C-alpha cells in the first residue's frame, strides 16, 4: 500500500492518493483546490488506474477539484454520503464568497455507514461520523490500522461545529465512536499533520 498526500487550497486541505501497487489500482480521498492534478500525475507515472474519488464530506474545500479528477477519468466514480450530496450539487461557502467557481454535479453513488470499497486488494470501510457536517464519512483501513478522518479529528483539535449545518452533539458521538479504534491507528486528517488515536487520546484537549 502506498499513500501520497497533497495539500492545497485556501484552507490548506489534504487530499490523499491510496494505491495498491501490485494491482495497479488507486483511489483519491477528497479533492481540495490545486491538489488533484499532481496526484494524478503520480498515478499516471506508476500506471495506476484511479476509478474512485471518495469525499469525506461536501464542504467547498474538500470538493473544489472534483472536475479535475473527472476530466482525467470520465468514467471514474465520485462518491459521497447522501446527506452531503446537496453541497456537491450546489457548491460554495455559506460564510464568504469564494474567489473561484466550483462546478456543480451530482454524485455517482452514495456512501453509507459500514459500506466497503475495494482498492485492488485493499479493503476500506466507511464510518458515518456526522457533526462537522450531516453526511460526514471517515474511511477506515482495518488491516493497515489507518483512518482517513476528514474534518473529524486533527492533531490536537477536532472539526468545527459552529458552521450552519454542524451538530456538536453528533460530533461528540462520532468522536466517541472513532476513539474505540486501537491506539496504534494512524489518523490522516483533512487538515494538518498525521497523528494517531493513541496520541489524541492522551493529549487532545477536546478529548481529555
């Protein structure tokens, strides 16, 4: 398994390319502005097919480059939870005017709690983690002890719950759920550096 990260856009948001090198298949998680083109160049260099773009949620900073992906992979699938699909269909910020336009689109399919996706021989499970947004999803690779958490959990912090469609009570339940994962689980967040469940359990002020 190979993981590449690229950070970009106004909110310094992370996008991830996860590949099964042996099978020659990869998937993208989230699509911040100016991040997808370099990741697809890596995939093309290794001759990896990229049939999936998985969106943790629909906030503008995580979906801005979705069209860059589909321009390269017209038959690729863009997946999101149904509760956050309206943000993909009507993209933008409710807080300020974006200096660029995000093309609207509908999802090619919906991700639900406990859904599984296969990337070559790599298996991931969707974990429904609402709170930051109504349809927020984290992606858990159990065999590899990896969690791609979107805007749920950060190094030393958690996702915002003061946005128009956030829910602090739902966020609390979502955090309690992921904190049941093993301490050695590495967390790849939507913003900032990699951390682990164990480190956050010990030192995150929002969890202690």
